[in-house]
C-alpha cells in the first residue's frame, strides 16, 4: 500500500507491503544526477534474539496511519537536511530469517546529509510508526514492543 495524497512530494516514496522488498527498486528511486551520495539501510530478520533461535517475524500495522507517519518523517528530513529523494518501505506479514523487513534509501549532493538523515529516519520509524512485530522463536512466540517506542516524532534538531 503506497497511495500518496495529492499534496505528497513526488521525490518521496513510502510503502507498506506484504511482498518482498527490493533494494534495487529503492536505489533506482533515489538516484539522481544531482546526488553524489546514496545511503541505504536494510533491516533484516536475524536468527537469534536474547539467546533464543528466531524462526520468523510477523509484522502488522495500521497502514493509513503508518504511511502518514512515514510521509511526516520525509518532510522532517527535508526540513533539516538537503536531500534529493527518499524511499521508505516496510514489510507486513511473515518475514523469514534473512529477509528484509525495512529499507530506507536517501540521496543527497553530499554524503553527510544522506548518512545523518538515514540514521535519524530508522530511529524515528522504529520509535513512532505504528508497526508491530511478533517474534516466533524456539519454544514460543511474543509480540515485541520496541524499547524506544513513543508516540511523538523527535525533530531532527533534538537528535545528537
């Protein structure tokens, strides 16, 4: 699901999908002749958490609100850093070990803007976007809340 409102910035792509994510698609969206840097972050399902073997993750979200929050992150990045294009995609449903659950790509004329914006974006996405993770591991399953979860987005200026 990635339908953008009429006032959305065409340089931003936000997406919630039950399908596999594509790093190539993210890169192709953000690359630009004006950009000397493209930074990507790919979050994947690891095979162990707190000493337990993880079998898979399952993500759920309230897509309209998640997409709205993701677009808000894009706007805040643009207000703080001189970035060209932004791509944020997150999986829902079952995500097997080794598969990508989130991809963020940001392009800019110079590397510092892309690096800082990408770092800030993944931290804020995990803390504020309504996406929930259920972990299936050896011996059980549990809904995991991100320990940094909060409702309000922290503006980029407040991040050190």
